[in-house]
C-alpha cells in the first residue's frame, strides 16, 4: 500500500491554483471531504476541468436524470457526455446538502466519472481524474487498491482502450449488489426491447391482456425473490436481483415459444400428474419446516413459501387468461402443466436445504 501511495504522490505532486468555477470548487471540496485523511492529502492537488462540469442552471435541469442509466444505456443508447454532466450535477447537489444515503448515493456518479475519464468516453482521457473518482466510489479498501493498481498500469502503458469497468474490482457484498443491479438493468432493458418488438403488431385487446399479465407477473417475481431467497449473506441483494432475473427469463422464454407457435403439448393426465407432484413436494416442504421456522439455516420462512404459492397460482392463471386471448390454440392444461413443472423444480430446490 505504501508503494501504491508513493506512485500517486508523483501524479498529484503539483498543486494548482484556485479553480475559477464555483461548481468545480463545490464538487472537489465535497469529494475530498468524503475521503480518508491519507487519500485527501494525495488528491488535494487534483484539477477538475471546469469545462467538464455543468453550471448551476444546467445542473438543475439534469436533476431527474440517472448517470448510470445514461452511461450503460438502460433505456436508450449510451450518452457518455450527458452521463458525465449528470454525474457532476449529482455530486454538486450532494455538496449543497442533498441526500447521499450514508455515502452510498455518491458511488453511482463517482463510478461513472471514473470510467469516462479512464476510457476517454466523451471527454479527454485522464487517468489522474479516474484515480481520484476511484477513491470516491470505492466502498472497500481492497476495491480502491485494485482500481488504483489497474489504472496505474493502464496509464504507464499508454493504454487506449475503453473497457475499464467499475464492476471488475468488486470485493464487498454491498457493491456486489450494486453490480448485480447494473447487470440486471442492462439485461432487462434489452429484454423489454425484445418484448416491444414482439407486441408491436398486436391488437389493442391483445396488448391490454398482456399488460395485465405483466402486472401480475412482476408482482409475483418480486414476491418470489423476496420470500424464497436466502437473505443471510452479504450478497443477499445480488441473489434477490438474480432470482427476479431468472423469473423474467422464464417468462420471456415462454412468450417467445408461444410467439413461434411452439406450444407446450401436455395432456390432462400430464397435468394431473404434475399437479399431484406439486402438492406432494409442497406438503413435504411444509412438514419439514417447524411452525414459525425456516428452511434449514436460511431466512426463508414457512409463511413466506405459503404466500408465494398462493401468488404463484394467481400468476399461473394469469398466463391462462392471457393465452386464451392471444394464443387460443394453446390448451389450458398444457400451459398449466408447463408452468407447474417449473414450480416443482423451485420447491425441490428448497427441499434440499431442509435437514
């Protein structure tokens, strides 16, 4: 660590004069205040380019924007220039007393600024500024050290790439959840574009039916993730997000299958067998969990599973209702069997955790 900081001193040894822009002063002072004493000494001389930072009026116009959404292109194409402006605007607002959620909220804008300067995205590449914002956005000492070490190597080799990423140096459970959320937002946006492409030519009646299904589905996915995901570890938030993503994948897979007219083919007998298997595995799970207890050593409670099961039935029936309107060729028992088999696998996974 001592060698690391000595390297940084070389980068920031020349202290410039006072910066003219009020926004520059506000952002720099706020960021330095959030660093450790050792980091503050190292980065005291960093120069934030006034031309890169929005003034007060522009900042106020960017208040409802999200720097990560713009940087990663959640809902549209990436916009690195606007992402930088919004990131600075957010830090400026925090410097004036805006909420920063115990330092958590500043991670998003600082991480975006770290990446745009490291990668030279919409701005002149500046490894020193990337290192400065690496200090601001790093949640754990190991994350900061890894980023500084990486950035130093890139600077010294005159690297000209554009794939230096915030999530490549995560060591903490908290930031693991943040990166899981970033990945999920990117994937979900891509999935929603696929869904929009599928539904574009549908009738108003079909679209309305699908919207009702989506509403029920989203409620179920959120409940399922919250109720049947172990929340005992530091990566609990990441696991919860991943479970919702898995449910959406199952949803989109079935939709694509129906759209291609590859309908599930199951008989009444198949459905009765699947339904009996579901009841059997559910009862086995209920018997294995003491009243008021949980699944093994997890945080998943008996009541959570019962609530999820009730909501799953609503979700299953919502698919049937929608299919009758959009895909009337699909047999109800076939669709129910398809969805029941997925639910059986989910409950079998929980049974494995029981003593």
